C-alpha cells in the first residue's frame, strides 16, 4: 500500500506555494485564432467540488480536436501521417464549477521542423475570469513507420 505524507503548516501555505518552483505560461493575444465553448458537467467535478484537472485535460483535448475540425485538418491522413502530442503544461488560475460555461481559445505557435505548440486560454464565459493557460507540444508522426516526420508545408504556411 502506497502512503503519502505531507508536512506543511497551513497558516504558511500561501507563502510555501509562492516559494515553490511553478510553471509560468504567457501567450500573446494575437496567437489565438479559434474558440469553442464547453460547459462544466457534473462528471467533471472532483472531490474538492470544482473542475478536476483530469477533466480540464480532456476538455483541452476536445478544444484541440474542434480547432483541427474547424480548419479542416485531419488528425491523421490516409497515408498514416498525423499529429501526436508530445507534452502538456498547464497553469491553473482559478477554480471552475458546474454548470459554468468556459471559453477555450486555441492557437498554434513556436514552430520547429517537426511540430510546435497548441496553446490554450480558458476563461469563464460569463465573467471573463481566467481559469487556465495550457500548451500541448506536438509533432507530425508517421504511424506506419513509427517515426517523427517534418511538418507539412500546408500546415506551416497556414499558421506560421
């Protein structure tokens, strides 16, 4: 049985958190070129009674899929080439609750030979309050040959 023990004095928790190394994300406003709305569902709520991080990651994946559909870009083509996610970074900014409607703004940036980053800004639709910033690193991948391939020029020219 795995047991975790956390030692911290609650009166100093805010100070302790600010002293811990944290991911800091920041994106220019003009990088976002797509948006979609999603409602926080009851099944997205965790034991602390707010949007769970696992649910947010699923919602980010859905926003990425909607972005690709909106630009008529298939996640994979008939030749077995497609996009594969390489990493994820998320910076939580506030809690979200059922049944709030969230705005997911999506963009693409930091291109390299093989891919780049999908970036996300999540806010509450009603108030505009920030909920999270996130980025998904991605590369183009040949699923038949099991290897990374250069980004198609059609993708690069559309977003770079």
